[in-house]
């Protein structure tokens, strides 16, 4: 089963993505804090979905660190910001999805992009 890393400080976002990804035959590895992912072995991951701002930490920096370790890992970001610089930084690493009521596009991206 394909495992998708989800790092977001919103329990609701993590729960919704867990359900949407499970409907597509994937499981999630969830964290609410960037620090919890510091030493994660990315080889078992199909993709990563990261909040661009997790509490006081940077999901974008986490994305860079994950890609430094594993350049083939598909990485996407969730955002609630309107800061164009932050969005531009995230887009340089992967697609950016707006946080909102419908996270289906994020799950669709994961199911079509994840490594098997």
C-alpha cells in the first residue's frame, strides 16, 4: 500500500486527507509538527503533502530537506496564505493547493503522482 506523508497542524485537514487517500487505496503517515519528521526515512513514502506554515515552523523548509534527501519524492503544499513570496517558494518545489472545504484535488494529485 502506498504511504503518503501528511504534515499539517490542523487535525481536521489530516483526518480529511486520511479518508480521501484511503478511498484511493493509500495510507497516511501523519504529523502535526515539522520536527517530528526530521529523521524520517523517505524511501517508504509515495509522496508528501505539507502545510507551508506548520505552527511556527516552515513546511517549505521541510520540503527542501525532504527533497535534498530524496529528490524523486513528489512533494505538494497546502496553503492558507496570500503571501506571494511564500507561494512562489512552495511552487518552486511542487504544486500548491489552497486549504479549503474540498481537499479532493490534493488526494487526486497524490493518487496520480505518488511513487508505487
